[in-house]
C-alpha cells in the first residue's frame, strides 16, 4: 500500500514539475510587450497612408479632373466607421452627409469630437479636407481618428468630389492657370535691369539730330575767332 501511494505521489510531483517547466518556457517564448503603435488600425489603411512623396498639385487643379464615381469606391475604406446617407447614424466616426462647408468638429448629432479637432476651427473647405485626408494626425495632432490617411493625391480628389455630392454641392474652385506662378526675385531683378538699360552707352553711341550742335557753342565761337586773320593797322 505504501509503495502504491509513493508511486502516485511521484507521478503527481513529476506532472507538477513538467507543468511548471512548460509554463516557464512558454512565458519566455510568448512574452507580452507594449505595442509600438496604440489604437485600432483599419485593415488596409496603414499601407495607403501618405507620408512624404512628391508634392501634389493644388486640390483645385485635381478637382477639375476628379471622378466622384471612383471616389465612391475609395470611400469604401471609410465605411467601416462612417455613414454618408442623409440622416445616417453616427458610428465609430460621425455621419459625413453634407460635411463640406460645415464647421469643423461641430454638429453631427452631438458626436464627441476630440479637443484636437475642435481646436482647428473654421469650416471644411476643399483645402482643409485635402490636408485632413492626407494625414489626420498632422492636421489635428491628438485626434482620436486612427485612419492613417490617403497618400494618393488622385484618390483624395476623387473622394472629395464624391463627398461634395453628398449634400454639400459647393461650387468647385477654379483651377489655377498653367504657368501663372510668380517669377522669382532674381528673375524680377534681371527684367528690371534690362528695362533700365545702360544709359552711358546710349549717350556715347547716339548720332546727333540734324541741325543740332555737336560741340559746345562757346567753344565753337572761340574756334572761329582764332581762325580769322589779324586786322591790319
């Protein structure tokens, strides 16, 4: 009987030792660390986020060729958090119907906007919406929105054109004329100098008009007197 109890006790101790060993090994292999980036990121958004890249054309230029239908496709990335139909409910983010032209972080059925976005002030115009969609965190540092942004300028123009059709219908801004950029200071200086010219060279090379004296009149008179023969006494 004693041998049997000892055997059972031995197996129990061996099992406990094995469980402890497995726990230690598992803790070493699957230890937890603080994530580098806090918050929930929507699938596919981080990769699309803008960060640097080439400078985009002004939004007014891009809107001239924007396609709202393509913008509706791009908006599918936003549909996980936003509705856009008139009277739609707020979700993780606010309903976006008639957003362009509205005050930033105002209205929307009492949606709880972040203090960072409230501090921006003003209204949602095309330029501000373009900046917001490029990088919400840069536009309003401290925003609760985890969307990384749209790095493709064409996608931003398309989705802004689509948003504008959903209850806002603001007139599109006129695209700036091609080559209308102001000249640099150095170019202005060069043009100004060329317009002034070199007046010294002009004075030296000019031909006197007909009948105009080519020398000083007083000097001409003295020269004539000197040429006359002396009077006889």
